[in-house]
C-alpha cells in the first residue's frame, strides 16, 4: 500500500475559487471615487490597461495590450481573454443634482470599468497559480499601484491590514524620534530626527538609508509597510540595518513611552527660535502657548525665526492655524480640484501672536506639504522672509475612501494654491534669500538688499504668476534658481542678520 502511494501521480493542487464577490465591489467603489474625485481625469481604456498591467508585478508571464478598442490578456503568449474597453467616461452630475437616467447601454463608467477588470482579473487568476498564492489583497494592490503610478505620486491603495493598523495604532515613527521618506532609486531614508530622541541618541543621521527593520527588507514602493514595522508598544525594541556611504550599521532602538516633541524653543540675543519638526494635532496649541508666554514677558522677543527645515508636513488644518497665528486676517491658502467639494479657501481670523515682530522662516529641500503651505502663506502675504533653498513641492490634498473589503484608497483630489494663486505642487516654495548656491551667492544677495533691491524679486514674481498646470520646463527653471539642499549653518546666520537689520528685512519683503 505504501509503495502504491509513493508511485502514484501527485494530485493537482485544487484551484482557489476567484473571489469575485470581494473584487467587484471594491473595484467599483474605488473607480467611482477616482473618476469623480481624482485631481486628474484619465481615459477609461488607459485606467483599465494600467490596472491590468499591474498584475505583471505578481506574475511576469501575464501580458496586456489594447488595440482597436479591445483589450487582450495573455499568459506565455497564450490568449486568455479579449474584450472591448469603454472609450469615454460619462460626466457625473454635480453633487445633489440628479443626472439623466442612464440606460443599460450607458452603464456608469465605474461599473463598466469594475466589471471589465473583474472579468480580466478572473481570467488571470484562473491561469496563474502565482496570483492565487499571492491572494486577493496583493492582486488588488498590484493593479492600483500601477494605476496610481500614472496618475500622481501620492495616491495609493492601502490594504485592509494596513488600514486597520493605522486606525488602531498611532505610535511608531514618533516614538523612535525619526521620520522616513522615499530616497533615490527606490530606497527609504531617514528624513528627519527629533533632537534627543532615541534615533538621534543612537547616532542615526538624516540621509541614512534604511535597509531593513527587524530583518524585513524595506523599499520606497512600500514605505507605509516600513512605517508600520516601526510601530510597537512603548518599551519594546526594534533593530534597524542602515547604510551610510559604503558601510552598514546595525542599531537597536528602544521605543519611547513619551511622544516625541515636535517643537523646540530657544531664546538667543532677543530672538525666539522655534524649530517645528512636524504638524500634529496639538501643534498650534503648543506654538500659541509658547508665543503668548514669550510676548507676555517684560522684554519680549525682538524677532522670531520659524525653522521648518526637514519638516515633512502632517495635519493640514494645523498648517492653516499655524499660519493664522502670525496673521491678523486675509487669505492663507485655497484648494482646487475637479470635484466641487474639493474647492475651499482658508482665511486668517485671529491675531498675530508674534505682535508683528520681524519674522523669518527657514526651509530646505526636505521641507514639504503642510510646512510648505505655512511658508508659502506667510511669504505671499509679506509677513515673513524665507531663507534656504527650494522646498520639496508637495501640495496635493488626499481623501480616504473606505472599501468594502476593509481596504482604503487614498486619492489626490485637490491641489493647494498659495494666497497669490500659484500651486505648491511641483514648484515648492522659493526663498527670499537663497543659501543653497553658497556663501559668495549669499553675500551678493545681501549686498543687493543693502542697496535697496530685493535680489530674488523677479524669481518670486515669476513663481507667483504661475498657474496650474505649470509646464515641467517652467517648474525645472524656477527650481534651478535655488536648487534644493539640506540645511546649513548659513541659514541661521542670514536669518539673524535680517532680524538685526530691519531695513534689510523690509527690502526683502517689498513686492
């Protein structure tokens, strides 16, 4: 009997049934949001092609092409399925206003795309054991990854596990005193460190490449996974492998019980230095308390430096209220997208907590998102001089769309506009005084200020005249006037000089 069993042909593994009841509603919900709300519109044939080509990341034998209005899916050059693709997207009616009743021949675009892709996904699933082993979530993620690669750099599909963990745990990077960012060629790097945090105390440096976390390799494509791996209970350890130059380092960090401080305050020679490393839910409350206390003293500060270098952003509403803390009224920012609900304006309504004292903002090439919004608002309004280099240029707002499978899609649905109407996305903030070109360039710009001329007035005027969509050539040309760079001591020296000499600051702020 044993010999018979050994000689018997191996049984074929049972094919896993295609999870149509999971895939179809998730695709329909996601594409409904993308078609109606994403900042950019795309042809349905393109969206179908991009999504289906994403499956090749799971099984490289799968191939997709569109020709003469028909989509073809093959595996190892064997045709699996051929179907016509929709050629146009019905324009959805404005919210709250019913549109014309659609017949079955005018099936809504999201339903048509979801149905089409479900059929193709099913054919790929049946032919690919690799796809079956990867599972439904990986299949959906691969399709959306490729789709969003063509739409914008920040929209993404969040798996059910990721979404659950993000909702349940909010420790992670902040408890280690570091923030991650995507680096060159798909790497993950340390974007910023909190002074005296566990990572800084262990000798980590900004720019270090993160190779693995607790033995798991990391990549920029799945940077959220890397952030999730950093999360954990206070008092537990995490082991990082880092690359610095040609050397590798292994570091074990202890997760801190206390949340990392996002605001560092110093008082030097009558100047209040505020180093803000992130925008959390309590940033404005903390900053306001510091400003109120400082300006209630018998000898209040004669100037304020708001240091946003390395600040990668955070809570959008906090950016608006931080800018409001230095303004007495008027516009802070606005947002604009295809969907009517994406159009919004933020206006200052409070009092200037710095009592109109001279204000300088420090930025660098890592300053991003909410930090850029603050710098752009205060610069455009003539409230602050900006010192440093071109910032990152991340000015898109995302919304979260929950899906029936527990996952989420994060969709970029509007772009942030500075008070004078130019888009932060791509362009970033241009400084009033550029330090990234070196000491001699700074000396020349400061000399022009002394002679009553704002050295970068023409560049700032060109920036503020830009309107979306800004040609890539114009983006590159403007950013080349002050290339992105990491922070340097020269930034602080220029900031102090501007506050020490109010006439220079007034010239720098002149239109």
